[in-house]
C-alpha cells in the first residue's frame, strides 16, 4: 500500500539510507491535493474537530449525514456510513498483525466471494493503493437479478486495517468522489493496546456514548448485509 510505504519526515531529515541517492529513497506515492496523509493512527493524528465513534474518529463536514449500522443480534455497532448527495461511504476498522497488512488477502477474498455469487470484480490503482471495483449481485423486488456497483478501498495501518466501500452516483463521477476520498484520508483509527485477533472488528460506539459498552463482533462482516441504522445529521 502506497500510504504506509512512504518515509516519515524524521526519516527524510536523516538523509539517504545506506548511501543511496535521496531520489531513490523517497518512494512517496503522489497523492492528489484534496487528500490528507491519513487515515491516521491515534498517535499520529493532527488536531481537528471529529465525531468520536470509539474505534474511529470521523472528520466533520457540513451537510454530511452519519448512519451507524447495528447488528440486531449482538447490538454491536458494526460500521459507520457517511452520506453526501446520495452517495455513501461505509467505514469499518479491523485489527491486523504487527508484522503484515491485510488488504492484499482481504481484497482477494472479496473478489473471489463476489465472483462466486455471480458478480464481477476487478482491481485498479487508486489514491490509496490498489482498489477493487465490483458489481454485487442482488435480487430486485420483481425477482430479477440486478447488480449494485461498489468501490472497495483498503488501507493498512500499524496493527489495524480500514475498509471503505463507496456506493452511489459518486462511483461514476470523479469530482463527486473527492469529498469521500478526503474524508477517508482524515479518519483517525483508535486501535487500543489490547490483544485482538487479526480481522477482528475494532469496536465502534454511537456518537456521544462511552466506549466499552457495546459488545465486539469478530471477523469481516458481509458487505451486502445491513443492520438497523441510526441517523445523525452533521
């Protein structure tokens, strides 16, 4: 992933590594101007106003609608949906091993799952690294099979992994997608120091609710499954 292959400011200041020319050491992937340097780990997060959801802190935007997804069985908050002008970005954060990222294997698993269900999926480069464009199969009200386009974005961080799913008109409109990409680039992940299994969902809470009150759900949830939603207007 391009984001976490970049050198830190301190590393750049120390000069070329092992005598290599600086231009070879600077392996920064160029990012569009509308993006910040995140998603950020809590330890590296810049100052700013954010909505505290426990495991995620979401930047505030005028006119943004926040919908929280809740598992009916466990009452766990399983995801946050950010809605702007009819499009939606679903955010979830998961624990990851210290030694490696998850996005490569998660992306492969998602692709295989979508294809096995009769959909289509292909990879492409994006501002956060390799993305997955998918057409998710669904059954329409009249019984016919339809497809729901979705853009899967993954970012590997220090002991965490963020998965974002963009749906709606912004999929086919680069300008409409930019606000969602900017939001993702400013998200802060609060992983915590406790031991967690790889791909275990980092617990979220409802806005204003004290962390630790909602049970945690394990594993990567099905992106097609949606639970009850609680809506808050930003």
